[in-house]
C-alpha cells in the first residue's frame, strides 16, 4: 500500500467516526439520509483540506460501505471477475479469479470491523454466530453463499468464505458454449429430466454442482409442483410457477427450535410435490431423501464425491451414520432410488466439465452395478495450456426406459 493510499485510509477512518458521531442515534437513518450526512462531513473536511474529486468519491463510497454494506468486501463483491472471496482474519483477504487465487491489498481497519460485517451478514438471514456457536452458513441478498468460522475455532481470527454467483444465470446453452457439456449429452439429459428420472450430481468442491443443477432444472415441465430444500438457499429456479422453497433453521441461543434438512424432507412429502430437489445431502438426511425417491416422488440432488462409485459409497456411509440398517438393505434402497449420476470435475486448466454420465442399474451379487453412458476423453493440450477433450458416448444404451415410455419422452441413442 502506497503512502497516498495509507493517508486516504486514515482519512476515511476519521471521517467515518465523525459520521457516526453526527448520526441521530434515536432512529435508523435511511440510505439517502446517510449519504447526505456523509456528503456533509466530507464537504466540511474538504473546506479545511483539498481533496481531489476521485478521492472524495472513493472516501464517500468507503464510508457508506463500512456503515451499510460489507465494508472493504463490497468492492470485491461488485467485481464481476471475482468468483470467490476468502477472508483469513482482518488483514489477509484472498480472491479467486478464473480459477486462480490472488492475495489482495484490501484489509479491514481492525478485527472489530470484520466482526461487525459478520454479524450484519448473519442477522440478515436470522442466523446466530458467536463464540458459543462459532460456525454458520448464510447467504447474501444476491444469493452468494457465505461460510463463517469464529475464534476460538478459528485460531487466527474470524474466517469468512464467500462463494459468489454469476450476475447472469448460467443456462445449459451457456454450458454448451463453454464446452462444459456437449449438445448431444444435454439433449439426452433433457428427456430424462422431463420424464422424472432421479438424478444425482456429484463432484468436488468448486466443480459447479449447484450451477449445473440450476441449469438442469430448466428442463422440468412447467406444470409440476417443485419443493426445494437447502441448508442455505442457493438454487435459482425460474421457470416453475408452483415452486416451494424451504431452508433449514439453526438452533437458537438456547440450543432449541432447530429445523433440520430431515425435518424439511419429511414435511415436503405432505406438500403434494411432483419433484423434490435437495440442494446437497451431506449427513443422515440422505436416508430420508432415498426413502422419498422410493415412494413415488421424483427428485434431484447433489453431493461431494470424486466419482459415481464414490458417490454411492458416500451415500451408504451417510445412511449408516443415521440409521442402523443392514448394508444390503441400504444398497438396495440406493439402487432403487437413484437412476442417474452426473459426475462433474475441475480440470488442471481450471475449466469445469461433465466428466461422466452413469446409469445406476440394480443391486446384484452384493454390489450396485453401473452403466456408463458418457465419458470425458482428454485429447491433448493447447499451447496456452487449455485442455482439449470431449464428452463422448460409450456406446452403451440406457437400460431402464420405463419412465421415458410412461412420459412419452424420446432420447437419442447414446
């Protein structure tokens, strides 16, 4: 940080304190009233000391962001090239751009300002975060996902991770244009979604599972009643008029009145859903998800795993953690409930791709059998480091076609 930047920072801190002192403590100022007060304080200082127009504009924006928005994080949130923001304490802020991490020069004035921003984020979605409850997931008004971890769990100060969502919603057409999936594979999935196949989207962190689920939801027929269930609302489903959005609720300060994903799945079955979409299964709620899919409901969900086979193994583990059920029964439940697994991945050139589309067949000889339909094949590397490859059919046919026939849907042979 240059000497001029440090001087501007000190001036902004001083002016922010003056604004807070002049603000009417007896009532909440509107945004317009606050902006007028900031303008007045900056004008008074300008009469005593010359400030360039650009400096005045920057200071006024900084004061408003610190009092009403997310302080130094606001400019990063407004930057369309930033896809993720990582705050490691008050003085270390990193961002992700085009899949690569960079350290920024942004920093909070002190840890208290960072804690104020954290409380502002949590309170907007009725979440409680403190030393007794130091970990919380929340979201911003634009849908961006926020994870917060406070001391004493976080040893080096408050940690905040913000996963931003693109301003323009990613559609399947855009994913095809980005070479994340082929037209043939997208058309194949369109028929299966419309026919009500139960689909799981699997992949690692940052592979684009939620983005892909949003794009896939565009294929759901408009006449259905959809219930979405999430830890923190992220799904963006726009083409369904009859949409019910449910979000879990954490326990209050007394440790009671929590509403879990399991609670929401159970109650959703009484809401006459055509299709249930669970944002992500990561715990014992998986057994409720599987049971809902095995009782005549269609559904989609996502999960963390490195391959379709790993996804099935994780589901087994999560079910067994929640219920004392024989492994054979668990595997039969999974094989009966899930029709298709779509595996996503992030390649070494930072691109996100559909790596495989696999049909889940039956439980045979103690194992769940899989039928790979599409596989991503790497074909080399461009001079600029971009990978060449394509999602190609394996030559195998879809075996379970009953839902397609019942819905009157057609899919091309793969």
